[in-house]
DNA sequence: GCCTAGGATGTAACCGTTTTCAAGTCTCGT
DNA sequence: ACGAGACTTGAAAACGGTTACATCCTAGGC
C-alpha cells in the first residue's frame, strides 16, 4: 500500500513549494509580490529556487495572469540604422522596467504588417509599437477588437485619434529646404526615399515642396527623384540630376544615405560640394559629420523617440494617464555641404 | 428553470468549437493537422474562426504542447550593421518555416547574456542562437540543465564540442595580413576592435599576428591599437599611428568601420592611401566599395551564416541529423586602398 | 452477414502558473 | 479578556490550448 507521498515527478513551482514546505500560492506571491510573504518563508523559498535552478515558465504565467509584460514592435526593416538604433533604445528602456520586446519586420508590406500583428497578439503581447500611421485597414480593427494598446512611432500627427510620438517630418523637411533657399538657391532638387507605404518619407517630401512653393520656386518633375535606401540608387539619382541640361544648384535628400550617395557622385563627376552643388541630408547618422565635406542635415533624436514610445505604452498599461501625441524636436545641423549657389547661377 | 445551454461566456477555442458544433479537440486538429479532419468539418471550423475573429493563444498552446516554435537570439548589440543584417536574415528564414524569433542584446556583458538566456528559456524558446563561444560559465550549465539546443554563430571552431557556424576569422585575418605582406609591406600596424568578451575580434588579431610572425615581422606594441566600434575612436587610433616617429606603411583593421576611420584620418593628415599607407578592412559593408579610395577588405557572408544557424536549430528540433560545425567561406576583396609600400620605405 | 481494422470525432486530463476566497494567526484598543 | 481588523497562508478553480484514450462509423474481407 502506497502512502500519498511527495512524488519526485513534481515540476516547476510545485517542486519549489514542496521543497520549501509551502503552497504554490505562497511561492507565486514570493516571486511576484515579495512583501506579501514573511521574511522567513521568503528565505526558504529563495533557497529552494536556487537549489532547484527553478525558472518560472512565462507562458503559464501569461496564460493565468493575462499579462505578458511584453510589447511587440513591427518595423519595416531592422537593416536601417535609424530603426536599429530606435529598437535598441526601446529595448533598453523596456528591459529597465522589466518588460521584454518581441520584434518583427514587415518590409514595408502592409499585409505582412497585419499578419505580424496577428502573430504578436497571438503571442500575448500587452501592447504594440508601430512605425508610422500607414497601416492596413484590417489592422485598426484587429487592434480595436482585441483591445490592444498601440502607438505610432516616428511621426507627429496631433489631429489623428491615434497615439503617436515622433518629430514633425513635414516641418523638419521644410526647415531643411528653407535653409538652402535662405542661402540664395532657387533651383532645388529633391531626392527622396520611396514614398509608398512610408508616411515619414512622404511627409518629408511634402515639407520640401511646401518650402519651395512658399517662395514661389518651381519643382520640375525631373528634379524630384525617388530611390530605395542604397548608395547605388542614390548615386544613380544624383547622376541623373547632374546630367540634366538645367540642373539644380542644391539637392535636399530624404535621408543621409541618399545624401552620401549624392556627395559621392558629385565628387566623381567633378562637381564641387558646396561650390557647385549644395547638399542637405536628413537623420544625422554617426558618420555624417565625418564626410568630406561634412553633411548639413536634420538631426532627429531617434533614441528618445522610441524610448518615449515605450514609456507611453508601459504607463498606459499601468493605468496612468499619458499624453497621446508627443512631438520630438528636430534641429538643423549646418555643416560644410551647403553654401550659397555659384554667382553665375543665382 | 435554466436549461444547460451554451453560455456566451465561452472564449477561445471553445467558442469556435461551439459555433462549429464540434469538440475543441477537432478544432485543435483542424488548426495543427488539417488532414486529420474531414473536409466538411474543416470548412465549418474555418468559417467559425473567421466569424469570431479567433486568434489562437500562443502561451496556452506552448504550455500544453511544450513547444513554442520560437527561437531566442542574444547578440551583443543590434546597433552594428553586421549583427543587424544577420538578425534580419535569421528572422527572415525562421518566419519562412513558421518559427518566430525572440531577440535580446547583451552589450558584450557576459552576466547580461546569462540573464537574457534565463529570460528566453523562461519564455519557452525551443533553442538559442548565441554570438560566438565566449560565454559565462553558468550559461553552459543552464543550457545543459534545461536541455536547450543552441549554436554559436560567427566563429568556426571544429575542435570544440559545441555546434557553431561561421567563418574562420583567424584564417581570414591571416589572409588579409598576408595580402599586404605580399605587396611588400614590412611595417604593418593593427587597429583591432575591443577583444574583451569578443572572440571574433581576438581571432582576427591572432590571425593578423600569425601572418606577421610567419614572415618574421615585428609588431611593436605601439603598432597595435584597440578601439571601440566608432569612427571617432578609429580616427584617434589612426592619428596615433601616423604621428609615430616610426610609422607603419600598412594598417590592417578589425572591421570596415575602423578602416574607414583610418582612411578619413589619413586624408586629413595629408597621407595618401594607398600611396603612403595601405589600409585593409574586414566585413565588406555596403559602403566600403564606394569609399575613395575603395576599401580592400574581407567579405563575410553574414546573411548565409545566420540563416544556417537557424537551419541547424530548426533541423535539430525536427530530429534531423545535422552537421555541428559549419564553416562559411570568406574572400579577400582587393580594391584601391592597398598597394606596394613607397619605395623609400620598403 | 459478421467480424475487424482503421479513420473520424469526442471526452477529459493535463500543461505550470495566478488568483479568489476562506481560514488561520496576530495585534491592539477597550 | 475579547473581538475587530489586518496579515499570512493554503486550497482549488481558472487560464486556453493539446493529446491520450475511448468511442463510434464505415468499409472490406471472409
């Protein structure tokens, strides 16, 4: 006859409870709310945990508590310095408050983004960090149906009903274009990033255009080129602009990679920057100030932006009231790549 | 009097089952093993799922099936092009086979890495992707105790008992140094990445040194500098080398970022590359071929490396036999930044 | 026509936590 | 000395799936 004894088959929290001579409830409390259990028991439990090498099973915990202390993020690509830095910053912040991050990429494909969102919700994330406000229709419904808090990062849209945090790209681009206009340029070209499914890129283009329009400047179609995020494509675009019969004396670029490409191609074609051509970038990447000539550009505090996004969600989840639309300041960094246009072409 | 009826409080799979008029077991099968359920039922179930907007709850699934179809990865930092690309590639592969990736960073801190591993195991990952073989003692024990499959990425160590996939950094660095030696250089400096907790960096240094030693070349201590992964630090190192009374005619660098810094500083100091100084990089980043002069460097197929790491784990988990140590080929890309040393200094 | 093998489906016991609720123990003020 | 709270603690029911096992059908083989 068997006496109902402690079977050795126990696992997880029950094994710890058995070894410490307490109930599973107490172990759970010792882990999640240490103050609720007496010091002596707490010590016994801690010791049992160490002895057993116990690691709590997060899925079980999530299942039973309906909270995962995990956020999901969907970015177009991780292979872009700005996003990589942003994610790093977000992750750093989240881990400092005991949260984890589930990262996925969409490749600028709205369908994929929607699918990834389903994935993440399925995974039990408490909230979602999204890039921009350009989403699949079904995504909003999905988020609403499942009551998943989220925030749009990298844009500033105070008039929309969705939370967001980021710089005002339109205003920043306007500032960049105004800079070369103030230097005296009248013939200004644009090399932007691809605008499709990318509200950040299109906001920048809008800002550039508004600045030109405000000064009554023309933008012939052939002076506006859109390129993917590679040096090769940027160089090709620059070659196109520089080979035009009527070529611009300044080029404003959708990001620093493009600007670098323009710089390279200008040099190769024998144009001096800023003597013959002024170039403005956007983002202020690490190497931009090291270029020859160093790059005039717009600095965007990416790290802060993404951290704020994390803060917003964490606070919302904690029930705190937080501001829905947060603007992150940009600044124009004037360096060597911009100057007044050549006298002959003023 | 109430008849025991379908309560509206049902959730998840039970709600789907009720609506489709089947048992939860059947719904589960329809989801995980569609062939096991008749076409008619499958259709009813699919319809119920759509109607309800049902999203399976992954934690519950993991809890009961003891498999998460999720891998964890711990990299030193995401803010380094090579890692960012690697992760992107790994993630892409994993999603193509229905797996997800949990990504965390350690900041080259072994304690943090260990903690992250605990985190990931707690999360229920089926396997772990680690950078290199330089880990905390406790990590191996942790992995063994919990029977978690793992692989060391970015190094090649056929003699160690742990699975790994990557290029032979020692050999690649040896090749790089041999290249400048073959060009006639006898005075060769090294600017390496920080070697602490970084077996990739130290393998490269070892390779450089072996090549020098094999040709009886001296490496005075002041000709070997270690720097963090930034242009500023690389430039400072270059300044140091170029200001020496006896300065090297060639510099081999631990990565392309360092090489770029050396290029920039050489230009600023009025040294011509490769006329006065030859420079070799390592990694072949996207922009390396665009530099002036374009950079001689070692190409490392990062994408393939990380994808292979994913393949190894996925296959192992599927019970397939796979090779433990896989070497990924590197290649020397000779461009403009290397040439024979100035005649006077041969 | 009967027996059996095998496929389709349902029943219900888990998976490892958290959490509600009840019970037990202290601490005090009166 | 006693009862009201305030704390600790434990028992057991969720949480939302999977899966071993039982059951029911159906189609063949004899």
